[in-house]
C-alpha cells in the first residue's frame, strides 16, 4: 500500500458560535473566535490517499487528477468565503476546525476513483493548530 499526499492552500473566514447560547456564553466559551465580525485563517489542507500503484502508470492516482478533485470539491467552494454563510455543507454546523475537516472528508470521498481510498485529511488552521481525520 502506497500513500500519496496532496497539499492545497486556501483562505476563509468564520466565527465560532453556538446559536443555542446567548452572546455572553459564546464569548465565554469561544473568546475572540466568537467575534460578530468574523475572523480569518490561511488554511493548509493535506489530503492523503492510499492504493497499490497502478501497473501501467506506477501511480496511486495521477497527482493532477487528485488536485483537480480537491479544487473542484473543496477549494472552489471555500476559498475566500465565509464558512458560516457561504459554504452549503457547513450550514447548521458550528464551524470548528474539527467539524470542518469531517465536512471536507464527506465532500471528497464520493469523487475519488474506486481503486483509491481516502486515508486521512490534515487541516492546519494556524501553523500551531491542526486537526487530522481518518474517517469513521
């Protein structure tokens, strides 16, 4: 089994806010991240897939094809967007990095060729904060 990772970059804004709580509780729990005027991040997205290399190409997947899938299914939908407002698959969810990485997984999974498995997604929100998801 060979693992291939593609890295993409995007910028997006969000706020952490639970609509079931009042403003004070949101600020107590989420601090500055509950700012009503949003805040942004320069995200780094690592998508790792796995498969046996193809006998004809030697590839797990053509890296350009993987990049195109990521751009089509994720980057074009989130880059320079407000995650709370503009991204359909984040509607109704608290826009934590943890929830965001699961939603990215769900967006990518159906677009991958059947011979390739999605192994993990690592999403850096800042250089010091990242989450990893390996599916259910």
